[in-house]
C-alpha cells in the first residue's frame, strides 16, 4: 500500500499554471471532438496533387 | 498515414495528444512522473489492479452496458480491422501490436497521463480534482470513439472511468491503466480471433 502518490505542482505561480492547464485541457478537448466528431482537425499532413 | 487512411486503425488524434502531452509535461513539470510514468512500489499490486479493472470493464460492458444501450441504439461498431481478425493469426498479431502501442500506451498517455493531469491541475491536484477530471476526460474518451456510435460512446466513456479508477487505485500510476487497457483490448482481439462474440 506504500505507493508514491505525491505529484509535484508545475509552477511557482499557481494562478498562471492553473490557467495554462485549463487552456491545455480545452485545447485537448478541441482536438478530440474536432477530429472525431466534426472532422475539422486534419488527419495528417498531405501534399496537394492536381 | 497508411494505417489511418487505408486501414482506418490508427487513432490519429491520440498521436497528436501524446506528443503534445509528453512535451507539455516535460517542459512544465520537468519529469514524466507527474503524469504517472513512474516505477510502482509494487508491480504485483499494479498487475492485480489492472487484471481486476479489466475484468470489471469486460463484464460490465458485456452484461450491463451493451444490454441497456441496446434498448436505444445499435450495438457499438467495432474497428474495421476487427472483422478481419477471426481465424487470421497474422492479422490478430498485428492487432495485438497496435493494441499495446497506440491503444494501451498512446491513449493512456494522451487521456489519463496528459489530459487528466491538466484537469487535476485546475483543482490543485487534489483527490477530488482528479476524480472530477476523470469524469470530464472519460466523456472526451467516449467521444474519441465516436465512430462506434452512441452506444459505443457510452461504453467507451464508462471504460474511461474504469481506466481512471485503475490510475487512482494504483497511486496515480500510469502503468496501472496502460496494463488495464492492454488486457481489455487483448481480450477483445482473442474474442474476435475465436469468434466468441457476434
């Protein structure tokens, strides 16, 4: 039961750090929903062909 | 690219999120242990948690979630590769390779390792913050399997909660949910190979 559960907090400025984390989470949600539901996040980089 | 577009088997957003996540954790936290990538004190405990969690997910999916969602929607749509696994050892082994790389490692780094950690950051990484984060990230995880249809989204969302619970029970250790995910999908490949489920 003696597992390591402590995790470091990423910044000395908690407000900035938490705001950045919220932004990252929302951006991640945008990628997931955008790719899978709305198909607006491109699948991969591809060259245009004529 | 070939895997994603031709075989429709590589969940592309997972790669993007995994790379973003590893970079973010490395740059902001300085060490990957922040996302749970750390050696557990007891591998045996992690294995037991993973086996139990995988069992719960399989039984729950088969005997509770699918029958209930089946009242409202069609059964979850399987990935296209799954239809070719039956009796084909070569495809089954290839599926296992994908399961343990893109699914077990990739999805767990992306969803539990990265997004859950960032969700928990918002609540100062308290236990409550992690559990609220698990609910939010599990909804995303469900929509990450949008191609499976409504019942598949719910099924995957609940799987996300179980994977998140394994992560927490393992002491916020990513190996617990990586192994859980690997066991679940390995069972699915074996199931498809022998044709146990229709």
